C-alpha cells in the first residue's frame, strides 16, 4: 500500500516539483500523479511546463489560469486591509498560496484523487499555507510533501531524476531562490543570507535602479470604488490590467523594493528582498483615501485589525474563522472609501500629493484659518475642561502628597 493512490501535485516546472513526480510513484507507491501548473501572471510560458510534467510521468498535466482571481479575490481584499506583514511586506507570495491550494483541492475533487502534493521544504511558510488551506477546504484529502522528507540536496535531486530519464538543462545556476507572480518577486538565499550584504542590482527585474530612473517626476492617479481600485489615470482597467500598468510605471521609477529581515512562522529569521511596485503603491494610495473618508475611530480601530489580518494571512490562515470575521469588519468600513489619489513617482519614491472624494469627511469650512471658518472656537474651552479634568485632579492630588 502506498501513501496515496491518486495525487494532484502543484507543479512549477522546476527541479524539485519535477523530481516529485517519479519520487511519489516509485518511493511512495502513488499510482497516478496529475500535475497542476498555476498561472499567476508570473510571465512563464506554461506550455513547455505542461509537456515536461507528462515526460516526467504525470498521467495528466493541468494548467490553471488563476491570474484574474488572484488579483480580484486575493490582492484587492488585502489592499482594502492595507496588509503589510511586519509593517513592510505586502504578502505578494503569501497571497498566492491559498488560491493555488483551492485549485489543487478542486482538481482533486474533480479527478477523484485522495491526496494533493506540493514541493515545499520544511523550513518555509509556504508549506504551512498549503497544508492549512487544503485542510480548511477539504479535510479528507491527504497532503504529501516529498521535499520535506526526502533529505536530498539539489545535486542529489537532479541525479535522482536522471535515474528516471529526466533531463535538467544546465542553466547558468543562480544562487538565489526566487518566487514570482503578477504582484511581485521575492528573492532569498545565496549572498543575501548575510543580512549585511547589499543586494546586487541584477536580482531586480520589476524595478529600475535609482541611477537609471527618469530625471523627471511622473504623476499618476488611482481611483477607488468602495476600496477597490477601478481606474488608472482616469481610465477603467480590468484588475489584472490595472496592476500590470501600475507595476510598469512605478517600477520604471524605482518604486517597490523592500530589503528586510522577517520572522517566519517556523521560528527562523530570514533576510528577504521583495519587489512589489503596484501592490505597495496601491496600499499607500488606499490608506491615504481612508484618511479622507473614514471617521477617526474607525480608522484607528482598523489599524489593529490590519495588523492581525496581515499576520494571519502570512501564517497560512486565509481560510479561517478569524479571517472571515476580520473580512466582515473590513468590508463594512469600505463603503465610503471611494475617490481618487494623486501620486508623484520620482527616484524610488511614491509620494501622495493629492486626494479627493465625494464621500470625504474632510470639511474645508471646519479646517480653514480664513474668515470662512465655521468652527465654534468658544466651544473648545468647555471641552478641554472636561477632557483635561482627570489630569488636573491627578496633578492636584500628587502635589499634596
Ligand atoms: N518569505 C516570503 C513569504 O513567506 C517569501 C517566500 C518565498 N517562497 C518561495 N518558495 N521562494 O511569503
């Protein structure tokens, strides 16, 4: 008896997930491996990847175009949550995992598989995101993670594959470990493992180095409708097109790089480089529009919700009761968050320079220092008396011992 009869494997076309195919069949007694390659706008041609899985022994090789759902159902809610893990990482990789898990579960159910599999190692967050998401969506499915158990180095994995007739073209081997989708790239390992080492310019693909960015600033406008970005420079775009456009323009001005040491769920600190131009600009613009359209108390309370939201998404709890409850709060707050934000892109910075909204709670009549002022200045005195009363009493009592 093997560990499972029929498995749907998340497939990227890389060495590890390719070696998973013969490994599952020959070491773990799996009878049939169906692969699923997800298109998340990473820009790979998926047809050769589809064929490669068949060569490696897959009985069926599926390709799922998940890009539209990735942006509308995963990225946009995260933007409404202004989600930044540890105040910096906009979750560009983390957001893809629950969606891939959903596609795996749907394929397993459709093809009558008793397990799903992925190529994650035992050190990262992605294994947690896959395993927990799959369990949430269908607790009856087994989850197999060969690379978590096989203990092979990269060279050993390659020669294992070669024993089964697989060929791995010798590419100029990169020391970096990279994950990529339409929202961004994450780059780890190699020389970056020393947190004192400056990242070499060549690792970046979505953002221009400051030395080469335009010498003139560029202004862009993003319009939101109930917290969802809908227009770029006054024109309606599909969610995927909008993100693509903003990635291009912000990246060209060198906006979107992050270099940080982050705390993984498995207890390890890791040095991570990210580039996520559109996602970072959209979160900054969205947060700014909220400052114009939300009441102070909702806005302040939401900051705490945002931090919890970012942590649980990072930690693999996209499909969970707490996440659902936070979503309900966030959705309720977004009804007023409609309007336009103007952003100046220049030499690696995205500065918000203007915002407007029909739903604005900002009142020029109340804010103005001119004679148009309608604020009742005299009312401040009584307010301050009451507001400051506890402090006054405390001070008096402290003076007299
Ligand atoms: N540390 C980031 C995260 O947990 C990036 C993970 C990149 N994943 C990968 N398989 N290379 O979201």
